């Protein structure tokens, strides 16, 4: 059973990359999303061990949830691309800065068109077992990534968190091990009050910069907002420890202040 | 000039006079000689159907209106498109007028419309968020009888409203006979964006969903969730117990996602939950939703819901005012201080607590005449010196006035001067912080310090695992780590009460370290792995938690 679970997990992780890649490229993803949901339900079936409800009933409920998520993902990734296209065009029109050709939106369009062509030749969902990032696989140049990142940061600074989130998410999916991308995505979710989603992304970011005091502070704040007081206390302590070691004074003070506002621990 | 008012739209007959009108307009517009008076004169003439001399005062000028009120401007654009449509239809019917020259004139006219849309975009970019009410009105107006030309117009407007000007221009330049399906697919994402914006727009987005033959199902779901919320004893308590309510709302949200897939993907109902961190806001939103979708609410419930809607509108108005004050570069410090005090005081008056959230029972103390009084007080606020030049005040103010006169007739007549209630305005807090949640502001500031750290961030080689990983341990290790993510996330559903404590079995281990040392220590940084984590997180957040949990072996 353990081996089977591992196998299913591997299939799920492999398919995640492929599905995200396809969602990034596809204009109309409706049919593809249905296939992806069906594939994930097959994985679920392999592990489903409850006698009640029957798997058919279970799948009936689960399927729209998975499809809903994939539709949302697709919309967000499409929106991110539209935002970048518009922002790049506006920058080019302003002519304040000169950008390298590699940082143009055309480069991106060519890359995903080519990727989509390649994907169409094989079974998209199970056919992608590459361990590199999408950026590497598709040869997206760093100047494009950097320019997009600047757009996202600028949107964030202006308070357009909804749009900034879409761009950060796109970048995160393209290059998952860049700390700033995942942290940016989490921050947008955090500011907008989506503490649950922010928490998941902050935790992913902790893998990249485990001793970052600001990150730990934000994470603790998320726990606090979600009512997880025990976890919040633990992570505030950790944020203070990191901040003291790195002499980030304002985080030390703020973390202490926030921690002091937590309800007192019940006596054991 | 409202698009909704069909009587205000004349149907200009196409004749030589009409062609002359277009020629004049195009030449003046192109040479930038279209003075306000000239534009007004031309438009007036176009809209006066058969008797130009009796032309009614339709518009001062598009440009002036644009500066004054974005919504009306958009309505003005819609009117212009109507004119173009009538003219084109007329031209197509009349063989005598179907000349190449006239076609060029019509095309130029459309290009002018695009130019005006560009102006609209520029104007709108000065405010924080676009106003889409006009667009909704436009859509409502044309939806019953969509024609090819109208479809094109709707696409243009939709693209323009989402700042996709290239697409908007491309649509105008190419065929106007776009398929209805295209129109719908363009409009759907707009619905998503609408939810992102203010409550008026959210209501419109909900109306859009509701009109798509799914009203009963959606209303039933939301009502069910609302009733669940209402019956929870914890819900009545303000602080500390709102988490349960949030979880229920999240549940409701995932139901909405599922139901709405075929009509509109209600992508971001988190906008609803964002202000709900206090029970009072939760209650207000519940009333708000009830009003928006309920088909079977009692009269009393409706009255309460309407009062809630009006108060929410007022809060939104005050928040807009606070943003204006906070971002103004022309106001003096004295004006800003006065404005801050006036706005916060007004917030407290309408039932908010000192942290900027509605108190749970505020609705019980609000009468219809109170609403009238509040509205008059808002009128006075807008007349204050600090509000001078604040253009966005007008549409919001009129929205509130409209809501009150429609839903609570007689409120103004019976209202009196607002009494000097004994309220303590919190010190050392700006109206912006009061209305927009200081915590969010803090979060943004903290994040900025890291986001600005380097303009060209690069992948990070994660810390290595102190112990040598087994080659076959990749998946179990991942599962353990993702389990950390998932466990924390699932705890919000109440599945695990203390997830991190459960994970950190030894007293010296810190959860973050556990997660960090396990995942990347095994060099499992591949595409599937890293994206898989994000996808699992997304699935869990979306409600499909069961799948994620099973996959993670929990």
C-alpha cells in the first residue's frame, strides 16, 4: 500500500507540472481541464479506501472542486499574461527605459507557442517528466523574468494586489525556486486577507530562506489571523530569534508586540 | 445621458445631414479643434433626430463630463456607439449612401471612439480602481437583443475596461461581426474582476450570475450557508470565534465556485471574506448577500438587508474619501487632520467600532430616518474644503442617495441634523488606516522591504540536509513536508487543531526548520515537486482538500 501511495504521489507531482504548463499555454482550456480532472480522479480512485460514500458519489462531489480550481488557475495565468502585455506596451510607449529584446513580450509569446506545439504532440498530462523549471525548459530569458518581476513589484507598491498576485503566481510557476516570486505571491494573498492561501505559500518560501525573519514574522501573523494561536506563538519566537541574530530591530520589536497580544496560554 | 434610459436615445436617420455631421465631427476631432461647445453642438444635433433646432441639452461636452464623472463618461461613450450603430445600419439600408467615402467616414468615427476610450483609460488610471458600473449598465441594456455591432461595441468596452486597449483597438479596426460567444468569453473575466472591486460592482457581478438561469440554485446555496452562520452560537460573539464563521464562508465560497463554473467563474469571493474578520462585518455581509440573491426573504429581512446595503455603501464611500485624503498632495496638513477626524467620526456614527469594523448589532439601532441623516452628513462632508476637487465623490454620493431614496423613501424628508453624539475618535490613526485595516497596511510594508531587496531575484539553492538522504526517500520526505503545509492549511478547517505542534515532536525543533530541512535536503527541487506543492496548496485552499490529503498520505 505504501509503495502504491508513493507511486500515485509521484504521478500527481509529475502531472502537476505538466498541467500547469498546459494551462499557461492554452487559450481555451475547457476540454483539457476536464481531462486533467479525470486523471486526478483516477489517482484518487487508486487510493480510495472508504466504503461509504461510494467512489462514484465521492467523485461527483470532488470533480467540480478540482475543475473549479483549474479554471481559476487558468484564468489567473491568462490574466497575468494580459497584464504583462499591457504593462510592457505602456512602458515601451513611455520610452523611459530601454529594454533588451529578450525582455519583450514577443519572446514570451514565441516561447509558449513553441511549447504548446510540442505539448500537442504527446499526452500532455503524463508526458512531462522533466525535473527542470518551466523557465529552463522553455528557455525564457532572465531579462523577461526580471522585467515581469518589476511590473509585479510596482503593482504591489501601488496597491493593486489582485493584479500583482497574478503576475507573481505566473513567475512562481515558471521558476519555483526563486524566493522573491513565491514570497510576493504570498504577500499579495496576505494583504488581501486570504490568510489560508498566504500561509501555504509562506511555508513553501520557508524552504528557500528558512532563517528569513520577515518571512517568519509574516507567517506568524498568518497563523494568528487564522486563529492558530499556539503555532503563532511558536513562529513569533522563531522570528524574534532570527531577527535578533540578524539584527533586524523592527522585526524584533513588532514580533514581540504582536506576541504580547496573543491570548495567554492555558495552564496545562 | 444614462444608457438605461432608452427614451433619451434618439435614432438619427441617416441622410446627407448625418453624413455631414460625421464629417464635421471627424475633422474637428482630428485637428483637436473640437472645442467643448462644438462637440456639444454636434452631438446635440445628432441626437435631436428630425428637428435639430429643438435639440435638448444632452451633454456639455464629452471631455468635460469625462473629467467630472467617469461613469457618465462611459455612458456617453455608449451613446456615441449607439449613434454609430444607427448610422451604420441606416447606411447599409440606403443604397444611395452606401459609398466608399461614407464607409471611411464611419470607420474614422469609430476610431474617434477608440481615442475617447483612451482618454477614459487615462482618466481612470488616475483613480485607484476603474469604475465599471457604466459598463454593467451598458451590458444590461444590450444583452436582451445582442446584434453583431453591439457585440463589437461590448467587446471594445470590455477590453477597454480591463485596460486591454490593444485588443479594443484591434476589434474596432477589424470586423465588427464578432460572434456572440466571443463576447461572452470576453465578458466572463470581467465578472471576475467586478467582484474584486467595490460592493456595487460585486452586486452587479452577482446579478450577472443570478440572471443566468441559476438563480434558484445559487440563492439556495447561499441562503443555506447564511442560515448556518446565523444559527451558530459562536457567531454572535465578536472576537475570537469568527474563525468558525470564516470556515463556513469558505465552504460557501467553494460551493459557489462549483455552481458557478458553467456560468461565470466566481473567482475571488475572498473579497467577501476579507472584511469579515469581525462578526459585525460578517453579519453585514450576510444581510448583503441575502438581499442580493434571496428570493424568499421576508419583508422584514429585506428591510434589514437594505439598511445593511446602504451602510455598506456608506462605509465604502468613506473609505474612498479616506484614500483621497491620504493620497492627496494638494491638501494642507490642517485639512488632512480635519478630514481624518470627520471621516472617522462618521464611521463611528454609522456603527463601526474603533478598529474600523461594524459592531454586530449596529443594524438594530439604525432607523430609516437615521439613514437619511447619515446621507445628509455625507453631503456635507463632500462640501468640506478638503473634498474640493475630489471627482470620485460624485458617483458614490449619488449611489448612496439613490439607494436611500429607492429603498427607504421619505428618509430625507424626515431627517434632521446629525446630533452631536458622544464618540471618541481614536488618535494617532488616519482615516485610511481606520477604513482599510491597518493590519493590511503593515503587511504590505513588511513585504515591500523584501520585494525591493533585489530587482533581479534568482533561484536559491536550498539549505542542504544534514543527514544523508536515502535515494528512495524523495516521496515520503515530500509527503512529510507537504503534510506540514497541508496540515497547517487543513487546520483552518478544524481537521487538525495544532498541526505544527504535532509535527514538531521534539521540543528543540522549530516547525520551519523541519519543513526546510526535509524538502530541499533531498534535492527534490524538480518541476513536478515544486509545482506540485503549490498545486496541492491551491487544491486544499479551494476545497478539494480530500484529494490533497489522501495524496499526501494523511
